[in-house]
């Protein structure tokens, strides 16, 4: 990412906003952080599964063969299942506190 596209907002600028605008800004930033986390996770998943399932230099037609496609499907499925299990466990821990 080109850092010249970043916007800088000082604490003083934030203090000038109304409380409602500050809440809106906070919600916006939280949404953007969640979006970035999701995109980072998808990128990591794609990279991990691709390295696991696709032999280097094997894609010559622009399509996955049936073995590669099946491997990718299983890899993504295992990732989603394990991610869901972790989230459920964290939720149970949160509820027990």
C-alpha cells in the first residue's frame, strides 16, 4: 500500500467532532479494521492452501485439475471448521466469565 494515500487525523481534530460524529468515526474505523483482518485472513488461507495443493509450475491451462480443486476445497473446509471451533470455544470462555 502506498503510504501517500493515507489520511492523518490528529487527536485535536477528533476532539472537535460532536460525540455522535466521534461514535460514527469509531464505528467506521472498527469496520475497516475488521475488513482488513478478514482480507488478511483470506490472503493467508489462499496462500497456505495454494502452497499445499498446487505443485509449483503445474498450472499451465489457467484451471485447476480435479485433484488440485479437491485439495483446495478440503483445505478451505478444514480452515473454516477449525476457525469456527476456535470462535465457539472463545465464546464459551467469554460466557463463563
